[in-house]
């Protein structure tokens, strides 16, 4: 079978060319217009989503700023109340301590036997020059003199916030037998003062001892934190357990 192609005469093809072009254009342009419209719509929706996201972020930032402001106010209120609670100790025994000089804090140091009574007494002194090494522990036999600095009357000291003071604690044994004891972690009166207390002390899981008629000595450092309210009063108490 032979396929015959009919060639359109050139004048006829030239005459039909504009009509064919118009037909093609009329078919393609609507599709292009619709694609352009879809693209513009997508871009508009994307811009709207971005604008909503930015608004949400802005609202969240404002809420966080309000929360931070509220937290700052609460912290300031707690700080003020805590300082007042510490300065005005209420029924605490510390209220009977003497007032400190301006800018200082009144601290009383006490060692109190628990569970069983102990003969003799504990004393607090400023450290003697030859006893100024922290944690230095010595025992002095009957008749020997324990070197000490100035005694702290009733264990009371006026201390500057942020400063540590080197002290000695002494136990004088009036008996004819060796006295052995343990010292626990300190507490404070009032309890609100505990976070302010600073001590490199003698609460250790080892027994201490004083010879018959002799003296036990331990060097420690005591102070209060830099942010302790001036004029505050506190008692630092070490529990002492006598060993049989």
C-alpha cells in the first residue's frame, strides 16, 4: 500500500497560518494564566502563613517578657521577706544577743552536748599565732598551758559579712579520766540563718579526746556569707556526743 501525501499549495498554507497561530495561542494562554494565578495564590498563602507565624512569635515573646517580669517581682519579694525574717528573728534565742556595730553581724558559737551530759565546758577564742592553721588539733596534758588568743565572751563575735575568722574551740576536762566525743554538723538559730553560715570546722566522723585534767584544742574558721543582712543575729550550734 502506498501512502500518498497531499501537499497543500503554498498560497493556501500562507492564508491559513494566522488562523492556526490564533488557535494555538487561544489554547495555551488560558493555561498560562491559570498557572500564574495559582502561583500568585500560593505566594499569597505563604506570605499569610509567615505573617501568622511572626505574630505568634511576637505574642510568645511578649508573654515570656511578662513571665520574666513576674518572676523578678516574686524573687525580689522573697528576698525581702527572707532578709526580714533573718533580721527580725522573732522568738529565736538570737533576739537576746547584743546588737552588732554598724555593718556587722552578731554570731554566737556554741557546742552543746546531746544524749548525755559532759563534765567541763567548751570555749571559743581567737586563734593564737601558733594555732592559726585550720583544722590544727592539739591535746594538752594536765598542767600544760594551751596557747589561745582573746576569749570570746559567751562565744559571741561581731563578724563582717563575707569574711572568715580563724578561731579556736577548747574543751577543758575537769575529770581524772580521758573524755572522748564526736561533733555533728552545725545547726543555726534561727533556722533561716543556716544558708548564711560559713564554717571550716570540726564536725568530722572521727572521735576527739581531752586527756584527764587536760585541754583539747581545735582550730577552725567561721563567718557569714557576703549577702548576710548587716545587723542580723544568729547562733551556730554544734551538737557534741560523748563516747563511753
